[in-house]
C-alpha cells in the first residue's frame, strides 16, 4: 500500500464494512481498487457490487457520503501538525461537496483543533481576521474548497487575500499557519508555494511539522531542560 493510505482511513472503512455486514472485502482492497478514500464513495452501485459489496451496503457507499465524512473526521481531524495532515483533512472534510466552501481551523500551540469555523462566502478575508480574533486564537489554518476550475492556476486575487490576512493576523499576534485550497484532485498550499511547488497531492505534501508549532515546541523543551 502507498504511504497515503493511513490508519484513520482504513479504520473508518473497516468499521463501516463490519457494520454493514460485509465480510468478503476489507478497506485495504477497496482503497487499492479505487485509488483513494474519497473515490471509494464516488463509486457507483455496480462498481461496488463488482467488489463484493452488494445490496444496501453498495447503496450506502454511494449515497451515504455525509455519514461517511463525519465518521472519517472523528478518525482524522483532531491534530494538524503538518501540511500532509492538513490536505488529508481537507479531502475528507470536503468529500461530497458541490460548491464553494470556506472554513477556518482554530489551532492551539501544538496543532490540536479547538474549533472549525464556517467563513462567509462573500467576504472570507474579513471573516478570517474577525473569527480568529473572536476565538482568541494564536494559530489558524484557512481551508477552502473550489470545484470546476483550472487546477494548474492559482487565483491572483485569492493569493493577495491570503497575504493580507497573514499580515493582518501577524500584527495582532496570530499566525496563519497555512492556506490549503482543495481543487480535486489536487491541493494548493501557501507553504508548498514557498518551497516552489504550490500544487501538491498526498504523495508530495510535506510531512514535517509546521514551523509555527515547531518553534513553540522547541522553546518549551528548552525551558524544561533549563529547569
């Protein structure tokens, strides 16, 4: 299996299969067959039946995306120390979405998620700064879903909005850790853009800890060692 197939995804799939009474196939086989977690739930009833997932079980995977997404989020979304974790969350969170969607993740100093805030579609920039301030956040991650666009280009206006948000938040002591934009099947990351790649997938996303958290954690370790 590829490294992109993680325990959380497999755990969610296997739990669902067990609950549906499916014994002839497991999560690993479904991920191998369809290529990724979200594509399992994009499969048609006939495609699922070809994998020995039949009847109501096949219909569940085709029509139960919202339930599946919530089950997956419980497995995947409570810790975001790296760009790789963020893109996995974005893919899971936005599965089944059909229109523009903006969210702000309120993070603590280690990457734990304190809250997920829905942003205004009309003025997400203003909302990012406002919601971050109201939440008393120190670290935030801006996450966006865009569909039916040319994934090889990044909107210049949005790039400018992200830069303005990062500067405004920094002036009041809040770090915009990253901006992750999901344009199926790829992602755009401001952190990835700084190292020259911009658009990434789960194979090329950086697994190293975000610097905002690394600096804080290293400082804490030094303080403990001084004692």
